[in-house]
């Protein structure tokens, strides 16, 4: 099915009551046209007297992909977890840090869901984009043994690299470069987000070029 606004509104209200105990506010919902990002949550951030507040939330789920209903629901719940964390001012270690993962795992177990860190497109959709682009790839391995990939916007490479050392859960990281269309399937991140490494991407990584980043330069190793 294709996500539509009527479905999103209905499911948002149901999940708010069933999963989040009615703890989420009414927000703007949209069905978007992105072919690379299945779900996003946008908001306004402001600070006053040392206190940060979040408002004007807009949750968008892509309507471009023909997906099983449960995948669309899991995408919606993924973004609702982000909303819950912001609304309740929960401090997390990163965009998909300890708090997010704890909530995600709890919801998956209690409500028989299959929510993941990443929003993956279908294989047929990914294969249709064969354009060659410059990809600046961050590979991270966490201390729990899990590996993640982030395709970083070129203008955010140094900012991203500087932020990595403050994340204690990361065991190590490395940078790679490629023009392989395989990496078109990943969103180009302007903020630090981690996407679980798919098995087929692990193979594609072998064909990429190892790079060095020292916060001032990015070059081939």
C-alpha cells in the first residue's frame, strides 16, 4: 500500500493511545514524496533561560513506495519515538542512542513490532537509482558489536567527525569514499544518524576507498 494522510492520522491516534499511553500531542502529519527517506520528524527548537523547548512538529511518511502496511506503521512509530523523546525532554546519547533503542526494543517486544534504526527502501526502488554520486561514508562499530553506516553530506564531514569522540558507545570508526550507486539508497545525513549495516552493503564496502579525516582535511588514505 501507499501511505496516505487518512491512514497516518488514524494510526497515529491508535498508536498514541496503545503504545505511548496518550503521551504525544496532536501534530501536523504529512505524506511526503521522498524516494530516499521513508520517515522524518521536523520541529522548531528554541532556548530560553538555559531551557530548550521543541514545538511545531511535522511528521512525514513517504507515499512514493508501495510497502506492506506493517512497514508503514513501523516507520510511523519510529518517528513517534523521536517525538516522545523530545516532548518529554529525555536526554539521549545520540539521535538513535540508548533511550531511543530502549524504547524501540520495548515496543517491539510488547506490541510485536519490527521497528529498526534505519528506514530502508525496497530493493526494486533502490535498484532503480543508478546515477553515480559522490558518497562520503562513515562506518561505525559500537561496543555492543553492532555496525552502522552513515552517508554524510559533504558540508557536514568535519562537524560529524568532531562529534564522534564524544559518543562513548562507539568502539571505532572509519571514513570511506565511493561513487557506487549502491549507496544512493541511504539518506544523505546532515546530522549524525546511524543506519544498521545491511548484509549486501557489507559486500559493497569492500569496493570503497579508505579515507582519512583530521577535522581539517578529507583525503584518501
